[in-house]
């Protein structure tokens, strides 16, 4: 019985994913999803309390990937001064970033540009603040390892830097004509530019 329920939920999510990506949240109909899944509308509500709950379920893999990406920023292996000098560190960060875009481009576009009216409509701002908090924590952890570093960075500057990161993500996602190679070149330029700025700012 549980297997049947799990299969039904997966089928509903697959249909909801396509409807949301194709039509956006506002124009997606729970009734249409029920019809396409060949189950009653009432039964749909046994799996998802409302359309917003279904939207969040569709977004869940992306939200998990973004959460893991941010957590990785302050992982022990990242807390090294070599981040600012060795290309392999920068390239790993770039590839992790590009993988999220490659794996979740339709979902990212929906989250960043089509989430109005959902409980995730302010997720862009949430990510910026989450990144800023992580960045401040990163500086503190680096200061513990390298006491000579200057970490006197204003909260507003950190906010602007993280807003820039969000702009980079949004621009790549919205420019569907951009190839993987073009996105990689752009990110290399952005990371090179940003790394030089941080080296000067915190006196690496």
C-alpha cells in the first residue's frame, strides 16, 4: 500500500514539475494535475495540502542543493589561504556552482523569476542573507587560522557582494542562449576579479 502511495506521489510531482515549469505557478491548476495523473482532485490534497505545498515539494531538490552549496563554503577544506592563490580551489568552486545551474536551470528560473504568490517568493533575499551570514562566519574562521588577516568588512559591503553573487546566478539562468562554455568563461572572469579584490581587502 505504501509503495502505491509513493508511486502516486512521484507521479504527481513529475506532472506538477512539468506544469509549473511550462506555465508558472499562477497558471498551474491543481485540477489539471489531478486529471493528468488520472486521480481525483480530492485525492491530490491527500498528498499536498495546497498548490504552494506542491510547489515547495517540486523545489525541494533544488533547495537542498543550494543549502549544501552554501554549507560547503565553510567546510574545513575551504578554510585555507590557498583559496586565494591556487587555481584548483577556484575551479572546484566554479564547477560546483555550474553543476547546480546545469542540474536545476528550469527550477532556478522558476524560483528566481516565477515564485510570486508562493511561500518562496522572497527566497532570493533569503539566499543573499544566508550567503552574507556564511561569509561573515568564513572571515571569523579564517581569522582564527590566520591572525594577520583583516576581517573588518562592513555588513553592507558583505550584503552587496552577496547580492552580486545572486545577480550572477540570475543572469546565467535567464540567458538560456548561454552555452556551458560561455558560462564557465564568465565565471572564471568573475572569480578572478573577485579573488583579487578580496586579497587586497583582507590583506592576504
